[in-house]
């Protein structure tokens, strides 16, 4: 079993593993781009979210800054709003249903 496989089993894994670090680097690059967008760049933000997350429903809005371990393990329904500083410790799947609102400084954690 690889370190990457262990993310979804709940077992302890080595975060310094080369495969894990390469995957997280992809997410960090997208997060950087997302967090540096201007408020008027709504189309750019939507495109970055579609690249970053496993699923994105209609009319999702996430106020920067956004933080995530993976992004690709998070599934958003429709009509989701997240205020600033949403943190996703998405070592395994996170499912956010339709019409969910997150206040500021919320952390959703699946690790451990």
C-alpha cells in the first residue's frame, strides 16, 4: 500500500512522500492563483475551483483566502457559500451538500 493509498484508510502516512508532495504542490499552485484573484474575476475563480475540486455544483462562491490540503477530495453541491478563511483538511473525501453556508474561519477536517 502506498502512502497515497493510506490517505483514504485513516492510517498514518508520511506527508514527505514524493508522490504526496507532488500532488499537494498542484493544489497549492491552484490555491495561490485563486487567492490572488481580484474580486471582479468571478469567471476565473469558477474555472480554478473546477480544476481544484472533485465536484462543483452551480452557484458556488468561496471568498478568498481559501486553504486546502488536496482540493481534489472535496465535492461541493449547488448554492454553496463560504466566507473567508475556509480551511479544508481533505485528506479523504469531503462532501458538502446543496445550499450550505460556511461562516468565516471554518475548518473541515478529515485527517486522523
